[in-house]
């Protein structure tokens, strides 16, 4: 006779979430290392692409946390060199995208990635508000978010006079379609994390 045999359900691992949301199986990786060998940012990363995949494969909560707190997930350029080189066709940029979103959601962003995140958010805000990139808005927003107010300031006059920077944003036709895309993404993210 069993008394109190209540089994707690195990929390879903990152590998399982990645599979269910992105349809990418980290288990396919057999650690050949071609992704890391070709990655232009591997030397700057705390964990290389194949190391991140291996940590995810082990399905351990402490390793999942290390991955989400890593600097490497923020340094990925999404250049797809890793995917091109992968004999198992793991779409690693898709995995990295998921990891960045999850890191943000759980408030585990690496401290060195704060400026990358500031640029990312400012870039998307520019697209959302004008339908395309507005360079002065991007520069101003990034500088305010990152507090890098005077970095590269000496380049601004030359860029302006060469016609590379416009004072006013160029609005696209169909801006409402861009707004719908952002709304749909926002709704999907809410549904995936509820």
C-alpha cells in the first residue's frame, strides 16, 4: 500500500522547450565542432556553439541556467555559418534566438550583453514606429539606453553632410502591416510562455 505517493511533474528543460517551440532538436548534434570552428564570434564567447548545444543536451537545470546567463548567446551574429556547416542540419541561429528570448523573459541577461540588448531594442523600436530603420532615432535611442552618449559623436557631422543621416524619418506605405506583425509576434510570445 502506498502512502502519499504523489510525484511532482518535472519542469520542462530548455532542450524540450526549444524542440516544442522551434522544432529544433539539440539531440541531433553529435559534437563534431564544425559550428564552433566556423563561427566568427567563437573566440569572444564564454561558451562556443557546440558547448552550448552539449549543455542543453544534458538537460540539467544548472546547465540550462548557465546557458541563459552566458554572454555567447548575445554575441551570435545569426550569420548561419554554423547551420551551413552542420552535417545534422541543426539551425543553431534559431536556437540562439529562442535562448535570447528566454534569457530576457527570465531576466538572466549577461551583464556584458546590456549594450547589445539596448541596440536590439532600439532597432526594433525604430522599425515598429516608422516601418523601417530611422538612423538618427536609432543612434539617439541607443545612446540614451546604453549611456554611451559621446561614443563616435565625431562621425555624425560628416555622415549628415554626406546625406547618410536624415533629420526626419522616412515613413513607409503599409506601416499598419508592420504594426500587425509586431502585434502577432507579441501575442505568440505571450501564448508560448503562459
